[in-house]
C-alpha cells in the first residue's frame, strides 16, 4: 500500500464511532467556529459580490448560498460560501501550513449535504473531520514541494475534495481521481503577493472550494486526475499517522478579524494597556518587534476591508481603542475613523531575528509603548491568543465568539438555536433543517 492508498483508506473507512471522543468534540467546536465566520462573512462586500456572481453565472437549484437563501449550482454555492467563509479572516488555522483548513472544507460540505444520500449529522461531522486531517497533511506537503508560499486554496481544494468525496460516498477509484484533479486545478496563488497588495482574492479559499466540489463531480463522471501528492510526503510518518494522530487537535482559533501574523502584536498592545490602565491618547509611539512576514503587512491607511485585515498598525490601533477587532472594525465606516488612523500612524514595525527563526512554528512579537509623559512599557514576548496547546479557547469562549459574529446577522433566537444544534449535531437526521437555520430571507 502506497501513501495515497493510505489516505484513501482513511477517508473511506473512517466513521464517526471510530473517532476518539476528543476528536469528536473538537470537530463540533470547529463547525461552530467556521460557521460563525461564514455567516458573518456574508455581510462583507466580497461576500455580497460573490453571491451575486454565483446566482448570475452558476445558475442552478442544487445548493443554498448563505444567508440569503438564494440558490445556485453546487459549484456556485461552494464558490460564494467559500469567499464568505474567509471574508473576515477570523476562521481557524494550523501553524505549519500557514492557512485555514476548515474554511476549505465547510463550504463544500454545505453543498454536498443537499444532494448526499448521507444527510445525517454524523455523516457531516465525519466528513468535516476527514477534511481537516487530509487537508493539513496536504498543506504540509505542498509547502515542502514548492519554495513559494501558496495560499490555503492550493492545498485546501484537496481537503475539500476528500471531505466532499466521503460525504457523497464515492468509491476508491473516484476519490483518487477527485483528489488528483483537485490538486492539479487548485489555485496556486502566491500568498505574499496578496499580502503586498491586499485584494478580495484573500487566501484562495473561495476558488479552492469551487475546485474541490467540481473535482468530485468531474471524477464521478469519468474525469481522470494526476496521482495525488501524498506520495511526495517528505516524511512518511505524516501520512502513516492518519487514524492514530489527529492534527485537528493542534489548530489555533482566532479572536480577531485580522491576519494571524498581526495578532501577537494585538495581544501585546492590549496587555500593556490593561496592565498599566493606558488610554490611547496617552500613547506617543508603539514599536512592534516581530518576524518578517508580519512586518511585511501593510502599514497604509486601509481603503477597504481586505486592507484593514492584512495590516499591522490598523488592527493594533483598533484593538486599543475599541477593545476588539471584529466585523465592525474592518468594515466602513470604521476603517476611515480619524482617531484609529491617527493611532495607527504611531505604530512602527521591525524584524527581531529570534522571532524570525521561530516562524512558522511560532508566531511571536514584542510590543514597546512610549507614552507622551516619557514612560516606557514592554509587553515581553507575545504569541496570539487561542494558540495550542496552552491558550486554546474554552467552549464558552467559542460560543461567545459565535454570538458576537452571528447574532447581528441572524438574530438572537436563531443564533441560540444554531449553537444548541451544533453541540448535539449527531442527533440530526437530515441537515436540511440546519441549513435552513442559516438563512434569512
């Protein structure tokens, strides 16, 4: 059995009852967190734009676009929901792939759940867990094979194809072709180019979701793909550990709607402000010592949501003034607020060699604040909040985040119902009701 055979065996043979209890629980947490990000993302400019495009150019009645309830083809719905999924950059991630595995899987499963013969909650959760495990490994291999740092969609399409294939019950041959097709047609997007000039392309996730579901459908109809990349794994143990070691347990979660690379600096600035009861007007200068990728984030005044997220000074300033960085902070009119921009102009960045060596296994920063009165405060070495293994959010904290993101979109009653539904997702016989809960006409 070669390594790709091992992946296929894992996808086809894994069932909900095979998964350890801690993996089952983490999968529910991931569903809660990813769905919250998706629903909130539908209210962004890119979410609305891609919804309109999907309805116009991917016509069909197979699947639902959240939260409008508009209908499109499977590929169209996955495309639109995929762009909304990562629109706020507030979904989970995995350090070594520098990206978002869940965002590449959930939009695919929302589409397949409307045509799959397996519509139970356990079937959905099983496919979700499989998508994380296969996707993270595909991401590690993708980064090992290419020098250029590629966006999440480049390996996330493979994750989505694995999850979608499982959910639709395809056989080993079709799954192999789907995985190879997804790898070959995935968006090989140079991520740093999207950092230098932020755009709605974001992390390639929307396109990756569309490629994922299309690859499964194509394979079902006889399309043949390349041999998937798993045989190129730099370490065989990465694949051989499938079913015994679960990478889903090593995810980080995001409390802020900003690039993860900026979040250690946000944590440091808030720590200083909290400990010294410092008000924004007292601050003369904020120095951020960090790694080069974080220092490369934009320092310009943001003109749109994407420029606000892929930015270093802006989210630090917004956090100090608003005590949060969420949808309101990265959408107009807040991104043009004079007080936030004035504070952002007082933030500088520099590369610390020790932090550079630690990246990407660790993302670190140190914040130094000088006040107008001549005092200096130093945060010490900081990492982002909700990082494994020591600072992961509790279930209650993830619930609070979900309410924060979803309640303004769906209302309190529906949000509360969704939360209780997700924690008991195994009891669902048909996921149609779950999708209907995510729709407001």
